[in-house]
C-alpha cells in the first residue's frame, strides 16, 4: 500500500450520473463499493464532497442570490450528499462517521481534527461536510485544508475524466493530458481542475494531488496500491 491515509475529494455533479437526478443511486452504490474496497485494505479514508448537484453558491449569486446566503445553501447541499454517502457506506457493511464544519447535531458531529484522527485510526470512513464553514471558499479548498490538517499522504480528486488536460477533453478533442504538472504550472495555465486557493495551500504544505477518473472501477484501489493513474500535481522540491 502506497498511501496509508487519503483525502478523497468527490464532485457533487458526479453523483447525478446520466440519469439527470440530484443523486443517482447507481453511482452512489458504485462509489461506495470502491471506497469500501480501499478501506478494507487498511487505508484510512476521509471524504469531502461538493454540492453542485443540488445547489452551487457561485451560480446562485449569478441568478440574484446574495453570495453569502448562496454559499451557505451550497454548504448544506454538501451535507445532504455526505448523509447519502454515510447511509450507503453503512448499508454496504462499512463504518462511517459524519462531521460538519458548523454545528448541526444530531445530523453529524462538529468537525474536530483530533476526533476525526481517532475515527480514522479506528477505520471509520470520515465524511467531512459543510466545506470550510465559510462563504467564498470552495469545497476544493476545504479538501486541501482537511488533507493538510489530517496529515493525509495525498489528496485524491475523483472526476469524470482521467486526469488534467490542456483544455476540457469533453469539449476539445485536441486537448493533451498531463502525466505530471507542478502547482505553479497549473496556476499559470489557469487550469480549472481546482481553484488557485486549493493549489496554493497544497503547494505551501507539500500535499500532492492526484486527479483521476473515479467512474472507472478499481482506479481508486490502484492509486492507493501505487499504480500510476491520472495526473500528479506536485512541487519539484519534495519527494512524492
């Protein structure tokens, strides 16, 4: 096993699948199956999921919502997705613990790094909901923050494509895939796979990122085992 502890970032939109539903039961089951496969090997798994399948604060503000209120709605959307993941993990025989960035008992326990650490060591899959708890910060930034706080070995971003490209490969057939790229290059090229705040936090704290296709079965397991998949985002001054 290459990575003992991972922070898995999932997009909310990915849960929609091709069924045009806010949460596709089929996708939910497939994702949880992969997550449990990794957890059962002894890997400690924390998860941050977005809420774009339900509500996205930035898009809401463009439609007239106050940005702060819109972001708060987006945070609640991530809690809904996290509850769905928690329920499916338990349904499939795993152990799950839900933590929220703002007080929301009895839905979940208020996020506390030390309590999450203990839960991870006890092989609970920890769902970290509500983003950072603050407006104007994305769930990408929340994932970077939690990965650093929890001393994860790597931040894994599961997407619908198999890595980072020069352009959106779903729209541009000439887009070229990066096998490796530094944080500074990703920021300079304005690649949209994560926002610059998340990139900067990972760069400054030497947290590698792997962007990969979560929809391809066993990809998550292969990465944890050390097989090269997707795109590695890193700084050249530290070992991966």
